[in-house]
C-alpha cells in the first residue's frame, strides 16, 4: 500500500524473533514507497482553494486571486479542466487553476470529476475601515491582522479583542501572532477616529484556532504478543487538507528510551522482540512539526505477552451436592497460570452454557438458576490462544419444589346450578412427591388430600346459592407452600316467577300516557332476560345484567287495553308472571253538535233536537248542551255514542249553540252552531197570509214598472234602450231594481229561493218572447203572463221552471228594508 506523504502518517517498529536464543537489539530500517491511498480517501478527496492576498474581506475595486489546488489523487490525469462556482451557478470553466475575482459571494472549485471544494466566502466592502485576517488559523501558525482604511482616508486606529484594546499595532496598522494557540481564540475588531469628530468601527472577525493534527495513536499488532514473535508498532495521525504541505517528524520510545526518530520519509522500522517478562515495558510515540514547533505525544501502551494457561479449577457456590430448583448457583473457573486475556467456557455435560473473558488474574464466574433439568455434571475450560484446558467435572442433584398448582372446577353443565355436584381438581405440574393438597372457598378450608406419587387430587362439593365466590388450592411438598390462582364460581339460581307491576302517571291509564311495565323476579342469578307481553303478543325485552328487575315503557293507545304479563329467563327456563288487566281510557274527542228541526226554518213553538256526539272516547261520557254559554241541560251516554236534548223554541232561542263531551279526562267543546228562530208573533197561517199580501204588493210594483217601460219604448220608436250607467248599487234599497230588460217581451215572473240566505231579498224571473206584436204583448203582459211563484218547504217547490230555448231571462231584484211583523217570507 502507498500513502500520500501529507495525508496520513504510519510508522512501525517490528520486533523479530530472537536468533539462537539470544536477546539482542538489531536496528534495521525499511522505507515504504509513497503512493496514493486507496478506498475512502481517494473517493472523498476534495480540491482546496487558496487566496492571494489571504484576506476574505477586501475593499471594493480590489481583486483577489483564487487558486484551486488539486489533490494527489487527481494529479496523474492527463487532461484537466477547472470549473469555478459562485454560489450554485457555474462561473467559469478554464484549463488553468487560477482565477481573479472582484465580487462578493461564496466560491467553490472542481477539478475534472472531483468533488466540489469547500466554499470560500469573500466580501468586497465599501466601508471606510475594515479588519483583515486569514480564512483559517491552525495551531502554530503565524497570523497577521490588518486594520485598513480606504485611500485618502486618515484614521487613528485601535485593535480590540473581545472588546478589550490591544497594544502593538505597527506603522502599517498590523497585529502579528507568531505562534497561534487556543489562547488566541476570540472576536477581533478595530476602530478609527477621524478628526475632528467621528469614530468608525470595522467588521468583526472571529478567530478559532484549529488543531493542526490530532494526538497520535500508537497501535501494536498482534496484541497480546507471543514470546519469540515480532510485533509491529504504528504511530498514526493526520493533517488537514489545508496543511498538506506541513512536514511531520516521528519518534518511538520504550520506558523513556528513544528507539528511533526520523523525518516523514521514515515510515516503518522494526527491532527484535524481547522474551516475556513479569512486567512488560511501556511504549509510546511522538509527532511534531519542524517549524513552527507543534509537538504531541501518544498514550503509553503495554504490550502483553501470552503465557499458556494451566488446567482450571471449577468451584460451585453455595457448596453441596443437593440443591433446590429455583435457587441460583455460581460456577467459578480459574487457571492459576496464563497470560491474559483468558476466555473461560462453562458446560453442563457437553452443552455450552456461556463464556466470560477475564482481562487479568482471578478467573471468571457464571451464575445459573437451577431447574429440574439442570441436574448432572458441570465443567469449564480456559483458553488464552494456545490450547484450551478443561477442569474436573462437578455433579449437582436438583430437588424440585412443588410448582404453583392449577385449580380446575368441573360442573355437570356449562353453568353451575344450585344442587349440582362440583369437582375441584388441584394439580402441581412439577414437584417432588409426596404433595399435600388443600382446598379453599374464600380462604375457608374445605378439605385436603395427599398425592403420594405426584400428580393431582380431587374434592367434591354439592352446590348451594352460598357457594358462589372464589376457590383456591395449595400444594406443599415440604419446600414451601404454593397457592393456585383464584378460580371464580358463580352458582346460578333459576329465576322465580316474576311479578309484573303496571305504573301509569295517574290513577287511570289514558291514551297518550307513557306506562311503565316493571317486571321483577325475587330470586334468580343475573343476567336475567325479561320479556313483556300484551295478550300473549310480545312487546319487547330488556336484559337485566345485575339483578333488580327491568322496565319497559309503552305509549298507550286505545288498542292497549287487555291483559299484560312478563317472563323472566336466566337460561334455566322462562318463568311467567300472573296476568295483569289494563283498561285504557280514551279521552273524549271534540264532539259534533247537530240541530234537527222540522223544516228548513224554525219558528217559535217548534221542537228542535240537539244531538251531541264525540267520535272517540271511553264511556261513560257526560254531554252538556249550551245556548250562548248558558247550560241548557246534560245527558249521559253510559255505553258511548252520542246524546240528544230536545228544546221547544221561543223567539229568544235564536243564537249560537254548542255542547261538551266529558268522560273525566277534561271536557271537549264542539264548534258553535247558529240558529235563527223566524217571526215574533201570530200563527203559521197568519204568516202565510202576510207573506202572500206582501208578494202581491211587490208584483203590483213590477207591473207598474213594466207599463212604464213599454210607454218609454213607444216614445223611442220601438228601439231597445239601456242605461249602462245604471247598476243595482245605484237604486234605492226601498225600491225594486231591474236589470237587462230587452225590447217588447212577454213577462212571466217566477219567484224562487225567497230569502235563501236569511236576508231581505226577493228574486223574480221574467221570460221574454222574441217574436210577435210588441204592442199586443205590452197590452197583455200585466194581465195575462204575470205569474207569481211562492216557494214552499218542499224541494220541488224551490226548483225554478225550465226556460224555453227561444226566450231570454230578466231578473228583477226587489230589496226590502223590512217586513211587517206579521209577514214572513215563508209559504
């Protein structure tokens, strides 16, 4: 292997085998040819950038020359290019390794396919005052700090370290550190005073002195050394890439005596080994630079010599041939002679148990927790690299205590039920016989049995409800009592006949109420499933997980009257309660009041039947009848349905009628029904005569109107006229008003629907004939064609006569303000 002279240093002492049994010191030197290292150093070597001048902060307008130094691993390549980067962008690619820059930023370089170099940050400042220092400082370096001003600017300058003024600025305003060390670490800045007024401060530079090379490490191979065989010593350290040109010197020492020292061309030396002795000597190496002087020393190293081990001795503690399982024993193996390091191996029979290394005298130990399988012979071996030595065998007999027993409860079925005979089986799977077993219920002993040959025993128990709880057993063979885990048993009690209770919000169950059905069995092991029935139709079920009964809520309707029951079932057969009857009361609905009279109109003396009926409601229902909120009377419907009330009418009985239905759940009132009692005095025949007379008077008025119309028609030369501005609303309410009267017509008045809405209006219908002598018609119209129609109570009388197709109809309306008391529009 070839090493780069500035990258990694290795120097080796070799002690050859003594010749002819003599101990001598023969020095010889072998020089290794230097060459590139292989492996990770070649893969990770990066170029290094140097600066001229060596400052990282410069005034604007000045230039800095950057040089990309290639490592040894790329020096042999024929064709090279140098690529320069500013930030992340490629600045230039040139065949030479030097570039001059004027801009601030971080610069990197790359040579052919090498990795990128570390970045170098440059700042081109426009300040009046700057402090310049090298980019990196290593221990032993000579460092110069320069406090510079711009051209044509004169300042009185002072240098500070960690805010304390330093003395020693020379005439060039430079500060020199001859041999840098860790004491020179700190923050540096300079200030200047510009007469007559102003103070200026420079940038701050933090100097961190880096280690030039780490403390060397002395390595020996092989170690431990075998007497009569050579040993190689290697002194290892490494320089940073920035200091690859520094030359190191190395020296090897033994017990204060320098064995050899030399320049960096001396890489490997060897001396004869020395025979083994009681106290091996101490070796170390030193590395230092020529100028400036940086000197470092490795740790001292003793090279142990190997002596073959003697036959080891195995001891067992605590002593004794009989030990108890579960106890811990310690096996100790020790060889009286032998160079460390000695490896001890422990065996049970020929099966390895484990190994332990002893760096010095005293032997090694191995701890073992005994089981029944650990009975047998034990031994150990000792080995320090020559040949293993085996101890004499030791025998051990392991006594096994009873293990923790397992308790099994066996019942005839899947559930333990009152009256069953249960078997308790207790068994310790390991343990030396005889074993005594004891059985417990809630820490109360039930009985005991012996197992003289090992195995388990049983105990029988007839179950009652009180036998629910925790069971356990113990196993004892004289080496300590072992108790089983508790086995829980729940003795199931069959559910008794439940009791059903119906709970309603009030004394009577009413439609819309929420009724609670409560079912509870006084005895029975939970969980218990309760099912609720109405006339053997299941309503629902509820699981009671912990006992105490269960409830079911039911919103009542009229159909929910009947018998209710419930069942309780905990898996041992359902038990049914006695039936509980329930009658659901339906509140009376809003009744409907019907007035039944002899005819379409009623008169004093008529008898009117008031019929009140609620479509829904549980009997008995009490009906009350009202006239203008004054009670007329009441009637009861004990079996439901409606009730009637007869009333002989008087003139005062006109007004609004209503009724109430009440079955004890709140009265419900019907809508008001109006009734108008017609006429104040006289008999029915007197009324008819009065009406007829009134109608004849009206007809007379109609005839006069027709005659007047005909006269006007003759004056107009027979033309038909009409006044569109005339409307029924323009007429006097005391006088008849006519609408849409054509030219000469034959009038045939027909009166129908007299007072149809209880108002004072009389309608007359006049049919007209479109052909014939208009004068003849006019002369005969009032005598021959006027017919008076008086409506009767019968439906036929209220129908209007059919109208001929060739006729047209004229309606005349006579508005009557009032009629005499003796006249009524009733036939």
